[in-house]
């Protein structure tokens, strides 16, 4: 599974230290990564090698269930976005 994180117009953002949190207390912390204006980064739950456009969590199985809420939290702990898994 994958989560696509996009920037809709506000410059570029360092995602270092940002986190993806879910209702089951799963946490992914972003390494040094930059999200550019009108760009996107894909977070894959499976294993792989990180690159500038795709990051890999390294989990052995899918992590999210239908109806679950996922939050994107910045390095200071402020929620920046949330999404309900369809």
C-alpha cells in the first residue's frame, strides 16, 4: 500500500522529523526529505530503498484498514493533514 503526500502551493518543506500517525499507534517518522511546491512524495508501507520521490517504511504487511484515520504531523507536533482510508 502507499500514501501520496502532496504540496498544493506554498513553497518547499523539509519533512525531516515529520510523522505519519494512525489510530493503531503505528508511527512512521520521515528522514531528511523535501516536498516541493506542487510536488509529491510517495510513502510505501513495504520494504525498499528510499529515493527523492519514494520512501519505504519496511513493514512486512499492509498497515491500514478501511475507515482508519491517518494524520500527518510536523516536527513540532502540529497536525498538518488527515485522511480517512477508503
